[in-house]
C-alpha cells in the first residue's frame, strides 16, 4: 500500500479511533458495528467483481454459513468462538472451492444466476433444517466474542474490534491489488483471452479470489452472530446478497474505498429514512415503510445514470475536472495580467 491509499488508510484508522469520542450514543455505535460487517463482506465482493470481473449475487450465503457455523458450534457444542469462526472459514473455503470451479466457467448473467441459486438454497436449508439451524426460531445463547480472555460486552468495545478487522481487510485487499496476483486479476477483467495468452492461469486466479471474497463474508457472518447472540434465517435471505452487490455498485466497483463508502452509506440510510419519517410525521405527512424501497431504487437509479462508476470514482472525477477548470481559468487570468 502506497501513495494516496496509504494516506487514506491512515485517515481510516484515525477515524475509527476518534468516532466513539464524537458519537457517544450506544445505538449509533451499534449501527456502525453493523456497517463494519457490511464493509467486510463488500471488500471481498469488490475484489471479486471490481477487480476480477466476476459477478456474484450469492455472497449472503457465505455470510449465513459463517454465522450459522459459529452459532451452532458455540451454543450447542460449547466450542470456543475463535475455533468456531475458524471452522466456519474452513467450511466456506471448501464450499467456495466446490462451487467456484464449475460456476466460474460461466460468464455474465449465467454466473450471477448460479450464485443467486446457491444463495436461495442456503436460505431454504436454514429455514427447513430445524434440528440443526433452529428453523425460523433461530439459534439463541450464542456467546460474546472474547479477546485474550476479555469478553467484548459493550457496543464500543465491539465497534473497535469489528472496525479493526475491517482495517486489516482493507490493508490485505490493497496489498493484493498491488501485487502480481492483483495485476493478473485486472488483466482477466480486461480480457480473459489476452490474460491467457500472457500465461495467466485464469481458472486458478478466479477460484482463488472467489474463495478469498467468501472468507471475508464468512468472518462477517461470524462477527454478526457473536454480536447479536442470536441468529435466524431472516437477515440471510437472497435480498441480503442483492444488498451487498448494491452497496459495492453504489460506492464504486473498481475501488476498495468505493466499496467502503457504499457499504457505510447504505448501512446508514435506513437510520436516515427513519429520522425522515419521524420528521415528516411532525409536519403531518405520513411516510409509509413501503416508501423505503422507492427511495433505494431512486438512489440506485440516480447513481447509475449520473455516477456510473460509483460515488467514489464519480466524485473523484468531478473534483479533478473542477481543479482542471479552475487551473485553466487561473492560467488565462495570469496570462491576461502579464
């Protein structure tokens, strides 16, 4: 990691440390904890979609596998939360490898449909396998995560831990992108035929990045289970997979920072809509919950029309354009004065 990305990473770390001193309300700290879970999954999805060019609408399934593995092993078998999380990662690696080899031979919307079908199957199993997953009732009594014997009981403690994991994931992602493997992935995104002619093992690279992105999602699911102390199939439906893809698309597919921005923005959006509905009710305007879908769709449509590269790249291009415009304007004025 170097250049602007190093400065951005330093700013991220400073922000993580400072926010709890600025926001002291536990509820909003909890919202930021959920944002961290989404950020972790979106970083992996950005590597897969933005850099390798492989579309997946099934990563919510890997979040569910991580959450349920951790929940089952800790609550029913009294495993250590760390060991259960590691077991969830190993299971996800096996599943992603088994799914990735045949699925990644597909391209475009065929791959998207295959991963979407996988997400549907995992959700159905979570609902139907009552003896294992608890069915619609879910799993209770999942323990809190402990760090060197110190249990993370408060929202602030879990905030620092979860966002530290996100910072580590950002560090890993940028180092991967700037490595030989990252350049190979970008070559595959540009043209698989051209990448193959350069000696890049396309299948191996695609499967490896698919597995890595699934591992990030699995860890996200485990952290969610330990934070909530309870899981049920509701949060792991197909729409969660779609939401993750939307977060990455809104922030910017081709940049890790874009994935973070999109995940944070759409994680905080429900809270903004809740505040908006309360404000509108004070004014005598009744805001229906069904309007949320309309707002989400409108935001996505506006971004796709006016910022097709996502919020991060779109704003960066706008800033560069404004600097160039004002630079030329200043040059003309200087010329006139001379």
